[in-house]
């Protein structure tokens, strides 16, 4: 076989392999999202574009309100979330997320600078003065303890003593979960946690899942605030967690659990909660709101669940977006006025000094103490 033919066949094989890899990625299921496990119908694709959760902790019980925004072509999907005790499930209020986002958004402030920068006159044209640039006992292996319909969701609340049996039960009931899930569920089974399994489906037949789903609210007893994250180890893409925590104090995570260090976006006391926030907190006032965000570039490195704890103090924090503006006086750059005034004063001072040192023109008078002029000979 000639060299050219071998090269052509090699290139063709590489191209076919790339096509096969690409097709495989198109139907690969998204095994996990930030909290819980998400698996679409076999042969379909579903990804969680955004996940936001509000956690309410009152010292005895916990409530998690979660909203998922998804993309894909799956008409049905399954989502499972472990919880430390029997959970009550209901639909959440969409307005809650807008409210906490508004409360924790950055404040806008203006900073003035004196000397001109790139883009200011005289370094740029067609720019108005003052414009600025922003900076930016034996039990069955699986026991169904409750099942109900909530809007588009089919919700099953389960207990399990065997993760493999849990996986098989879910499969028989339409929740097609990957075998790897049994391994990740075992720590929860050993701790006697329970599960909320949810079948996701669009409101109308023939539609596919997409966009923001209705929020779900899960309430359960717990001796400490926790946010389940272990199942996110199955995720195939980087994950982002956006978490709003409502408690009596400023809160933080006990560790990074294998992700980037969490960042605090807001911390502050809400003295008079109203609307959906008041409904969630039982209209108790005040309440402390902490907004946290964290990224997981490699979800396989997640080591467990997030445990939340009170911070060392309740110091408030709020981000700020700054707009830098050139300092002006009466619409004129302050630096230009200062430079002009300095130049005028310097010129006047130099003129005064020079004038004081120069004798008047045409004056024949000798300075005091000078010897008289000698007389000319007759």
C-alpha cells in the first residue's frame, strides 16, 4: 500500500472516531447536578444549566427550596435527593428567589479620580467630561413512605437499607439510574438517611424538559444544617452551587469538600422580612441572610456533603460595583483647572520677582551707600 493511501485511511479512522465520540457525548446523561442525582430518559440528554437553593435553619429543622434550570431533549427525567430524616415535600414559591437575589445584589458606588486616564480628554475624542468606566429491625430493602403529585412532579419518598435494591426499585418505577449511583448512595444508607425521588415531566404531553422548573421545597428534622452534595461526584461537567442560607447568624461552610473555596456574596440581617421570605421564615424577625457561591471544576473530587456552621462573627458584607468618574468642577476637569491656576500663579510670581530685582529704566540715582561718580576733568 502506498504511503498516501495509508495516510488517507488513517485520517478517515481518526475522523470516524471523533464523530463517534461526539455522538456519544450528545446522548450521555447528566448523572448529577449540584444537589442530588439527575438522569434523563435513556438515549436523551439533559443538563442542569443553573441551580439555586435557599436553606432555612432554625436550630431544630431544615428546609431547602430548590430551583433547577435545565436544557436538553428529554421528555422525562428522574431526580433523587438524600435527606437525613423523613421529609415533607411541596411546591416552592418562585418569588422567593427573586427576593433573596434582590436583597443580596451589589450596591452601586462612584469613585472619583483626579488625573486623566486613557479614554479621558485629551487622550480620547468624543467623550463627555465625567463619563466613567464601570469595573467592574428487619425491614424491606426499600419502603415507600409516601407518594404524591405536585404540579408536573411525581414525588416518591423512600427509605432504603440496600442501595442496590433502591436502584432496582427506582428502575422498576421508571427512574432509570446508573449503576454507579449504588456506590455513592451507600454512605447515606449506612447513616439511615431517606430519599426523595422525583419524576420530572413537562406540563403538557409532547414537550421536553427545558428552562426553569417549578421550585420544590423539602422540610426535615436535622440536628445540624447540611446540604447534600455527595451525589454530585457523578457529574460529568463542572458544577456551580449558589446557596442562600437563612438563620440566626452569619453562616459558612465547614470545609470546601473538594471544590474551590466558597465565596460570600452577601451577609446581613434582614430586620423586616416580607413576602415569600416571611412565609419561609415564619415571619420571624430579624433573620440573617448569607449568600454563598462555590464552583466544583472536578466534581469527582467532592468528598461529601456540605455542613454549615455559624461564622466567627455576624459582620455584614455586601459587594459593590464601582463606577470611576473624572473629578470635575462646573463641568471642567479639576486637574485642568488646577494646572491652569498653578501656571497663572507661577507666571505671576516669576514676573513679580523679576520686576523687584530690575531697577527702573533711566534712573541715574545711585543705590544707597554707593560711592559718588568721579568728576570729569575740566
